[in-house]
C-alpha cells in the first residue's frame, strides 16, 4: 500500500488531516535565501515597462527618476533559468504536492507593500518565506492547496517593499469531452445563455470592484481622472499622469482594434481549450485591454483587425467581456 496522499473527492478525513499537517510544517521555512537581482535598477527596463503599461508619469524619467513601485517583483526575477536562490524546502513542498496529484499550478493573486522608492543604480537583494499553506480547497479548476510566499526586498540595509505571491497547486477537475470543433459562427453568440466553457474567477478587490460591477451590467467602464481628465485602464486607485486620487467613469463604446496578440498553444490550462487567441485590444477611447478574440479562427487574428465588444455569461454569476473579430 502506497504511503502517498492522493488529493481527490474520496480522500478520507484522517488522511486529509495528516497530509495537511505535513504541508503546514513548511510554514515559516525559507523559500528564497540571499537572492540578488540579476541587474541593478536601470533606466532601460523602467522605460520598457512604462511603454508597455502606457504609464507617462514624469517621475519615471529624467534626472532624479524613480522606478515605478509596481516593478518591485521585476528586479527579483530569475529569468528563464529560474530562481537560483530557491531553497530545498520550497522544492520539497512543491514535490510533495506533485506526488499527491496536484501537478497543475496557477498564480491567483499578489499583494505588494511599498516602503521606499527604488532608483537607477540600486542593487536589489531579497529573501522569501513560505508564509502559509491553506487547507484543502475545491475550486472549479480542481482540488488543491493555496501556497503563499512573502518576499522582503531590500536595497542595501533598507527595506524597499514586501511582495506576497499566492499560487494554487491543484489536481485538475475531470473535464467532459469537448464538443466537436468546427469553424466559429459568423453570428454573435448569445449574451444570456451560459457558455459551455469555464473560466477562472477574476480577483475582485476594492480598487477594481466598480469595473466588475459594470461588467455584470454589460458595461465596460474606464476610469477618468477628474484632475487632468486622463483615461486609464486597468483600474488604479490614483492617476498615473498627475497623481490625483479623484476619478469618475466613462463607458466604452465597444469598438476597437487588435493592437497585438498571441496564440496560446502551451501550457494546457483546465479552463481553456488551446489553441486560442489572446489580444491586446486598443479601444476607440485610446486605452488597451487584454481579452479573448472570438468569432474568428485563431489563425486569422491579425494586428489592426477591427473588433467589437460583447459580454459572455459562463454561469449564473460570472460574466466576462470579450471582443469579436469583425471580418472586413
């Protein structure tokens, strides 16, 4: 008889508790030790970040420039080779979950706290700890465990910020065989009937709750600063152009074009059926949003293609925006 715990619906409570206790024993153990940024904080990376995010805040350019606080994690990334400073304890925890059948992983959310600004030339150092391992949870993706790590980022002796990162390690739920694939319909799909596909729930917080409330009412809302009238998306608590915390919303007309796109083939993900196209959509209002591109085969999506907003219902609670390709 194998001594391995296997996550599943039929798992006995005693075995579940025993396995949970083994996971909990990793709480407080280091996940990364003596990590060092591959590069000092530097202006080219700041410039690329700001261009990609559409952030024109003058604080990030010129003499005395600072790095955008939201780049905190960027300076700690290990690149394609992975994080060299990751500990055996963290690898053991992930292997334990793999052996239990929790072979799939999805990042669920992160939280950042900023203590002081980083500036070009700062050398970043960091350590991380396994802050918590949840009890066994059943989600629409499957059954597994949430693992949260907390990383403290420093420059010299100064604490710069804290980055909490949460993943779900899970055993994928059994999927029903997908229906026969065929060419997408040229007609828009129903906005009221639930789709057969599933989608993960978005992370709703105090900064973006208004956006998701609008989506539930089939309205795509964009923030507009009341100080300088700059439009911004995604939703943020303050204006990146002038710093004002006051804002109101405008409703997007729903017309846009594909600014850029990628066709996803790998890795497989329980909520999606590859290959499929994900687009960076430039709305007529000038802001950009990442979204599914639907209504055309994935290999016919092109930069500059016109798209039109629609809302798709996936269950009684979940409505998501998508953009349908418009054939010329």
